[in-house]
C-alpha cells in the first residue's frame, strides 16, 4: 500500500509538473500573444504615426512650396520693379580739367568739352576718356548712381612735350620759334626767342617754324617737327662769302653798304652772302658805286678803274643826258636863212649847266654858224648825271632853219 501510495504520489507529482508546464506554456503563449498584439499595435501605431507625419510633411512641403512660389513671385515682381526703376533712374557726371577745353567721351553719349556736365545718365559703370591736343589722354572709371553726381574733382592734364635743340656756327645767333599752324596771327606766349645754342624741352608735339637771324646774313627759316619724348636737333652753319677788290690806281677807299671796310688792294672774308652795294672813293677821282652779289663759300673778285673828276664825258657814258632849261633862238641874218638847212654846234656843258668851248661840227654858211654859236652860249642846261652826280659833258646841238 505504501508502494501504491508512493506510486500515486509520484504520479501526482508528475501530473502537477505537467499541469504547471502547460500553465507555463499557456502563460508564455499568452504573453507572446500579448507581446505580439502589443507589437502589432505598436507597429500599427507607428505606421499610423508615420502616415500622419508623412501627411504632415506633405502638407508642410506643400505649404513651403506654395510659400516658396509666393516668395519667388514676390522676388521676381520686386526685381522687375527694381529693374524698371533702375532703368528709368538717372544720375549725372561732372568732369573738370585744367586746362579746360578737353574732349570727354563717356560711353555712347555725345562728346562734351570741359568743363563738362553729363545729365540724365543711365546708372552703371563707364569708362571716361579725356583728350586734349598736346596733352596726355586720361581714362577714368565712372560709377553713376541713382540721383547721384559723379565728380572726381579737377583733373590736371599732363602736357605731351618734345625737345628742340638749336645749334649754329657761329654761336650767339638770335632765333625765333613759333607754331607752324599759327600763321601770321600768333600770341606772344606761343613764340620762343633767344640765342644759340639753345634747348627748348617743353614744346608740344607738332610742326614749328624756326627763324635764325644773324646780322648782315639773309634770314634762315626751317620748318621742323617736334615729336613726343624725343629731341629734334637743328644745326645750321652761316657760311660767308669772300670779296677781293683791286683798283687802278691803288689806295681807293671801299665801302660795303655805306660802311668803310678798307682800301685797295683789299681782301675780305666771311662776308654775309647776298646783294651788297660797293662804293669806291678817291680824292680827285669820280666816285663809283655798283651792286654785287656775294655767294656763300665763294670769293667774288672786283677790279675797278677810277676816272679823274675833270674829264669831259661822252653822252654814251651818262645815266642822264643834259637838258636845256633856257633857250635863245639864233638871230639868223636874212641872207643866211635857207629853210630846211641845218647847223650842228658841239659844246661842253659843265657841272653847273653852263656851255663852253663851242665849235661848228656841221654848217651850210659862216653867218648861220656864227648866229647859232652866239645863241647856244646864252642857253642854260640841266647838267648830265652819272650815278646822280653832275659831270662835264660834250654834246652836239642841231639847229634847223625854219
């Protein structure tokens, strides 16, 4: 019985264990099912939340997209308005230079002379180019703002300059430099004057007329072209001419253009080339004057023969023939009158116009000759002249019987 009880006890224990196991399994299953339900619910909740969040994001994105679109449209509208405003907006540009009168080129606007004021200029960045003849061009950046005035202040232009060097032989020759384009009407401040050698280093580029003045020499003129930042050298040598004078007799005083230069025989060197007046003087002889041309680099030889003052001249030697200023008709005897006949009387006219030493060169009767000689001695004359000086002259005076 005890054994039976033990078996029964053992069987009961096993049953209990089995029940407990089944209970445990059931609990585990229930727990698993509960956990599965919770997980399913959690998953469903998460899905729902994700869906809600997705829908929220979609709504937010839609709102943001709509706002972005609105902002973009607003920005575009403002941009268009700003562009329209800027397109219609204007500013001004003021350019002042020293010296004035420079040409200003600003964009595609019409050029203006300084002082220049460009009005109603579109806004923006520009390049302004400033030009004035004889000066370096200038280029500046210009910014035009709405209702603003761009004014960089006075722009001092830098002159373009070249150099003119003038040399002469000999030195100390007076020079004058003037712009070739100025013509006859040129202001005094445009003319440069001085003596050689000289170097003028502040001339504006261009053509100039250079005049060299050496006393007694022909004026020398040359047109030169001065170039920016370069030196133009003008050299000129005043080459003189020579003069060699001999005379018969010697010892004659020689004058050149009225100035005594010595006595013959005479040799002069380095004389100014060109036309001169030579005069020769010696007591007891007739003074002589003659023009002569002296050539540069050559010696002009002159030989002069002086003539005694009391020599009676022939009409062919005179510059001006004697002219009667008072005349008396011959008292022709009746028997000597032979109409158409002629008498020629030769007579000497002195320096005062008085006749002397008459003789008959041609006649048809002694009575007619005497009457004509008596008459001619009563005449008075304007004397013959050589180089403006009265001289004795032998002339023939014809008388025709009428």
